[in-house]
């Protein structure tokens, strides 16, 4: 496997720290169990700039930083690993769309760029919250309302959080990248989109 270069790893670390800062800001509270934020945006930017592997590392680092600052709550070692390392790293699945996104940027295809960004953001969001969903019914099932199955409870809580975060992140990314596609460029070249804007 090809090793990551210094620049991608520096960016992975920087954006992980930025994600942590955003995560520490007040989020939108829908209910005591459902909180929505756009803290995943920096990891998505890494995914669009560098692809799957670097984004996976950046998400993992974000989880590690959560632990370092003590912004965690866990019930068991397995649940801790699932929710703070695996789940955060899986945001990197948005990087599977790196090549098509970079192609859209290079060709100045703004419409398809926005479509692929939304798709990639959705996949990264689902990949992360799948693990929160699993942890939810395996480890947090006792918090389900009386008469409701832990699986349904976890699906409602984590599904709602995922959809809210996905929509919010998509809006923020669409605004950022429609005004400056260079944010996700990694090479010293001007895309057709940038040339049109100048």
C-alpha cells in the first residue's frame, strides 16, 4: 500500500482539529437524544481533496482528539472503539467519490460537482451513523422508551441525527464550494470553473 505523503497527513490533522472545534460549538438540539451539527464538513473537505484513505485517517484523528479533550461518554471498551474510532473514521467513505469530484472541478462542471458532493456527503454520513446505530441498540438499548425495541429506538435517534447532519453539511459544503472550488483542489492548476470566475 502506498504511504501517505506529508502534506496530506498535515491536512488530515489540521481538518480533524477543525472538526473538533466545530463539534465543541453549540449544535441544534432537536431533542435530548438528537443533536445536529455540521462538524463533519472538514472531514468531507479532506475526502474531496485527497480521497478515501486520507479522509479515513482524518476522521480517525478527530475521534482521537475527542478522547484527548475528554469530550466522550462510553459504557464499555467495545462501544468506545465503535463510536469514537470506527464511526468517525468511516466518514472517510465520502472519499470514494474523490476522482469524479476532482474531474468535475477540473472540467468546471458546477452542476455535477454539487450532485456528487451531496451523494458523497450522504454516503459518508450513512457510513458514520451506521456504527452509531449499531452501538445504539447493542449498548444503549436500556434507554429506549418502555415498549419500544432498542433497534427501533436507535434507528429513530441515529437516523434523525444522520439526516439532519447530512442536510446541514450538504448546505454548508454547497455554499463553500460553489463560491470557491479551489478549496478541494490539491494541485497547482486552475480549473475551468476558476477560469470562468476570473
